[in-house]
């Protein structure tokens, strides 16, 4: 052992509490020099801790203000502990007894000490105490609603308790499968909940969202929020007036990998962004609703929210021109659509197919390089930044958990609880712009 005894410990230290204080106090007493690793938001996301309230800087400030830490570092990934222990010549690794047995592998490098956890206090308890558990209902009981329930279980702070569908047979099956109540009367459901997830057919989103907002409920609505711009504007106005959260559930917008990729695209590593090419195809049976609903079916209304998203996020809503090319089936619905965008600074294409298969890539081209996100880029977990020299490649991989709906659900709960820092991922203006694009598409391609 070195003359000075160096101790290290790690944690999220969210909503700093007495348990954290006592842990740090005892850790410091074990040696002469205490290093505290505080987890980054992205590492916590990676670990599935999606509900952290305090920012990294706030958590660092809280640790610092105890006066016990001689050095504060940030913990960014799962393999970092071994490196830190070697780097800082650590003698003792300390953690609370809730982790007993987890860190035996570190015995090779230093002494591992589990300190008894302070009873009856945790960040989880404080989060539950500070924020009332949201009672949530679901409208619609199809495939996407079924994916929502298990994902919602991964997020603390909400409880999915009931479902409504005018088709009571479908609602009953759903209620039985997911152990929620089926409520046959919409007003009655609205009276029993704080928030609603709308997963009904596209054309019903506007009415349901409006009704829910007017009942004072927060709304998470499946994409497309509406098929016309004025309706989207009206809904966001009502939400704002009533201080309610209205969010469009385009899952890609909330997932960590996609957000990291956007940040890198904006950072200048590929120079000025000139072209965006986003493609998403998913073959559907010609007898399915998506290809038989003559008014609201077709590839663009179904998948366009995904492919338009990176364009709106990177180029904004002020395109100078937009046009659509479609390949139609016998019933006139688009089996494949290319939306062409022109901006003062660049061009973009959003390609969607339900009856044509293609490579589902996202390529963002700039003056000095490009970003390629392979399929399924809408669940971004890996991407590359490439340059003129083919050997000059930066690779990024980001964890994507489960079906990915947990990210939008976690942001929805967090924003309701007042954490507006997460609201940038898909803004009202961006959702309104996307509704405007849907409206334009329908006007130009349907005889309605
Ligand atoms: N800790 C403790 N006593 C408590 C709570 C936490 O000794 N009552 C310790 C943990 O064992 C860990 C450190 O404090 O060594 C940081 O833990 P962290 O996970 O940030 O805190 P928790 O309150 O356990 O957070 P959560 O409820 O989110 O898991």
C-alpha cells in the first residue's frame, strides 16, 4: 500500500440525501484521500436508470458541498472502475451494502469494502415521495399499445391502470393480457387518470387529444399527432393554456443514440450539412389496414414521421420547397413515397415504403464527411462518421434498451414533473411542422 491511503466510490447521488452523506463520510474516514465518481446521464441511461432528476453538475455540486471528496471524477462507462483504480493508485474501493458481492472482480486491484447502507432512505424513495405516481390510461388496444405497457413498467413514476377502445372486445382482451381495467366510458376513464397515451388510428388522434386536454390530462399521442397543421397548433395552444404536457410519441426523437448522433452532426465534424437521406420501409400485407384505409393509409402517413424527423431536427421547419413522388397500388394508396425537401442550405429526401423494400439507412452528408446510420436507424444504436479517406472512420455505439418506448415515456413523466430540460427532443414547433407536411402530402396525393 502507498503511504497515502486512497479511497474511491461511485454513485448517481441523485436528490442528495443522508444515505449519500453518511456513505461519503465513512468512505473518507477509511483513508486519506477520497475520490468520488459521479455517473453521467448517458451512463445512467445505459444502466436503465432513466429517472434521474438532478443534472450531472447539480449532483457533482452536492457531492462537493459535503467537503469529503478530495477529487470528483465522472463515471461514463461500465469498464471505467478498473482503469480509475489503476490510474489513481487506489487502495480501497467502497460502495454501499446494496451492492454486496457485485464488485468482487475489483479485489484483484484493491481492497473492496461494502459499507452498511443507511436505512429508510434512497433516491428512489425521494423521487416517489416528491412526485405523485401518475395514473395513466391508454386509448386504443392494438400492437403499439401492447408494446407500451411493458415499456412503461421500466419507468418509475407512472402506473398504467386502464384502457379504452370503442371496440370493447379488443379492449377486454387487452385488459386481460396486461392486467389493467377496461373502462367502456371515455369520460369515466378521463376522470380516473392524470395522463393518457393515445394509440388509436391516426385520424382519431385529434379528437381524443383535444378531449383529454380539455379534461385536464397530460397527453402522449402516437405519431402522427394530427394530419393537419391547424389541428396540431390548436392542440398545443390548449396544452399551453392549461399548463399540460402534450408530446408526440415519435420514439426515435427521444432515444439516446439518435440524440447523440444529432449532436455530432451539428458539431461540424462533417462540415456543413448539405443532404439528408432517410429511408424506412416495412412490407405490409395488402389486406392490412395500412394498405386498405383509402383515406389515411399508405406509406407516408404510416412511416413519414420517422423519416421526416432527422430532416426537421437538422435543417429545421423552414423548407423552401417540398414535393412528393409516389408509387401507388391498385387502390391508389402509396406503396412507396419519396418526399423531396429543399432548404436554403441543403436538400433532403424522406423515403417510406409499405409495398416496396429498400435499405433502411439514414445518411447525412456534409462538406467534409458523412454520417451513416444503418437500419434500424430509427432505433439508433450504432453509427459511423466517415470522411474522404476510407480509413478515417469514427464509430459510435449507444445502448438502445427494449423496444425504446421507455425513453419517450420517461421524458413524458419527467417533463410533467417539471424537468423541462428534456423538452427539446421534440418541440411543439417541430410536431406542428410535421403535421403540416402530412397535410400537404394528403392534399397533393388524395382526392379528399
Ligand atoms: N447509499 C447508502 N445508503 C442509502 C442510499 C445509498 O449508503 N440509503 C450508497 C449506495 O450504496 C452507493 C452510494 O450511496 O454506494 C450512491 O448510491 P446511489 O445509487 O446514487 O443512491 P440510491 O439512493 O441508492 O439511488 P437509487 O434509489 O436511485 O438506486
